[in-house]
C-alpha cells in the first residue's frame, strides 16, 4: 500500500523535475508546455490532498489550477507566439544547458539548506522544503533570462510555488482560496494584456534595454 | 566452499563471456529492422570474433608494451566484474564479497583507463584524438556514476548491489521512491552514453564524432578482437546491472541451485530483450547531438543523479 506521504513526495519531485527542465530549456514553446505540465502536476497534488482530507476548498483549487494554469494561460501564451512558434528562443549565445541545469540543482540545494536552518521546525510536513525550492527556481529563471515570455513563466513558477506552499501548510486558512484566485487573475492579466502591449509596441518579446548593458 | 556455488560462479562468468556478443548481435539486427533493412545475423558478432582471432596482428613500431597488454587487462577487469554483480543470482556468489558497488565502478574505470593508455601508446594521432575526446566527456560521466553509488547507498544503507536488489524486489514503496526513480533515469542516460548509443554516439561508423572506436583505431587482429569483446561485455554488464539492480529487480529464482541459476539466465535474456526494444526505440527516434552538446546530455544525467540524493534529503523517504 502506498502511503499518502509517498504520493505527495512523488508528485513533489515531479514538480521539481519540471522546474529543472524549465531552467535548461531555451526554446519558448516547449517552455510553455513545461509550465503547463508543472501546473497539471500541482492540480494533481491539490486533487489528492482534497481527496484525502475531504476538503471542498482544495478540490475547487485543484480544478482552478488545471483550468487556469495548465490550460488557459498556456493557451494564451501560445497564441502570443503563434506566428513564430517553432523558432522563438532565448537569443543569447551565453545560454548553456550545462550551466543552467547545474545552477538549478545548486540553487535547489542552497534553498534546502536555508529552509533547514530557518523554517524546517515550523513546517515539518513531508517535502515541506519543495515549495521553497520551487520559489527560488522561479526567481532564478527571472534573474537569468532576458526574454519577457520566459520571465513570465518564471513568475508563473513562483505563483505555483506559493499555491503549493499554501496547499501543504495553510489548509483551512480562510483567505487561501481568495489569494490563489487573485494570483490566477494576476497571471491572466499579465499574459493577456501586458505581453500584448509589449508585442504591439516593440514587436519582440526580448528585453532590449538589458542587451545594451551586456557590452 | 560449496561446490554448487563454485559452479554457479563459473556459469555466471561464462554467461557474460558467451552471451555478450549475442546481445550485440540482437541489437544490431533489431536496429536494422527499424531502418527497413534485413540486417546481419544475430550471430554475426561471433563470426566477427572468430575472424579477428584468426587474423594477423599488426603492432605499430612506435608503440610500447601498454599497447599490447591493455586489451588483456581490460578483458580481465570485465571478467572480474562479471562475477561480482548480480547477473544470474539474486544472492551473492563467492567472488561477490571481493568488491562493493564502488569497487565495481573502479574496475570499469581501470578497463577504461588502460584502453586510453593503449590509444596514447599507439603513437597515432587519430587514436590520441579519440582518447582525448573520451576523457573530456568521461570527466562529466564519472561524477554521475559516483553520485549514482551515493544514491544506491542512501536507499539501502549499504553499497552492496545484492542488498539493493533484494530491498527493491521486496518493497514497492522503496521501488517507487523518488530517489530510486531518479537514480534509475540517471543510470539509463549514463548507460546510453557508456555503451555508445544515440544521442551520444552512433557507434560503428567511421565518422568524426566517434568516441569508442576512435580509441582502438590502431589495434588489429587478436588485440582488436579482444577490445570488441570488451565492448560487448561492458554493454552486457551495464544492461544487466541496470535491469537487475535498478529497473526490474523481480523475477529471479532465489534458490541457490544450479537449476535456479540456469533458469535465471533465461529470465535475464527475456529482460535483456526488453532493454533491446527500449534502446532501439531510442536509437530510432532521437538524432545524434552535436559533439559539444554531449556535455549537456551528461550534465542532465548528473543533475538527475544529484536530485535523487537531494530528494532523499528533502523528503526523508528512501
């Protein structure tokens, strides 16, 4: 018999694996699919927690995570790059898979050490460090990428981490559902409006001011 | 010492020696099918081997003693490995206590190193180029192997492949633990790289990207035959360890009898056919990566192995 903790652990590691994939991928279209898979796994985790704890709130959140994060936002993002879906990628030659994959693992290990030193006693749940690790993975992606679309995905990964943490630690917390819905709406606005404006004004999702500083 | 154990010992070594060319032959034939070719007979490696052993051996005048001795040392290493890892028995046979997992890794390292030294000793630029390429990628593959050992040790608390096999066969939760799943994935990627499969290397072709064949460019006749046999044994051993320790630890007869061991050979062959299918699907579906991208492939393998140990630290379940 597989215990509940083990399911949570397996899905948690699956989410971590998608984070590693997102770090080492430079093409945008597979990145969007990657974030969709990550959100789907998050939905599965929320669904499992809802099932074991008979919680309607969590079941609603699982549905929301799948509908908004795994389906709607990836759909909108793919529409954004519809015209040149197969070619769009990070343009910087400095992007190396080896470096990014190893940096991702290094950041994960650092995040775990920090978690052990600071928060571990407050959150003793199985895999309690994983949301924290995922949050820093999103931050790493925001910091190392120059493409706005990819940065949006880093932001979505951070949101996923917040939802993940909420699901593990803040069950029954009254504002939890509202916070997640707010993040969903923010994500939709971000990808639907801001990216469209940027595309219409500059014609490219690349951040040009950053390039000026690279020398 | 129990005479049955001694016989099983010999049978296991003979299994590796005699069936490793067959595995290579089946792989070549299955690969040919995916390319709509009839392909060579599955016994072609045996014919090749017989031919190599008959042919005259030419040795470059500038080469030294290492050039001639290396194939034998490597052959001896693989033969020793073949009696210390679980291949046809789920219980340790007499030689198994000689080394643990790390020792097995070191023996693989010894065989690889003498092959490299022989390539350098040949005095040929092509062989030296093959050697330098191999080491520059091995520098990324070796850490993965070490971390895989760590992960195995983490799962069982020992560094013994037989204990790992028994634990994984008896505990589904240990088998499904993230640590084990990740380390299996990492080992599979390493298997592809070490046995010269796509996407790392398209073996057998005289092309610029060759790694394994580049090193034995100058060897001929009997020495080349031994090197070829070494390559097949290495592939057989790695596939067996991958199957019996990581992927399919179940299904072996545990009775310490000769009949049980012989039955396990048939079971191993059936498992190996599964690996052949997987390898052929991989070879038929992925393209060869550029030479400098092999590092990325190995870095991915290393990251997975590292994550497996990390998963244990974070989740606390083996």
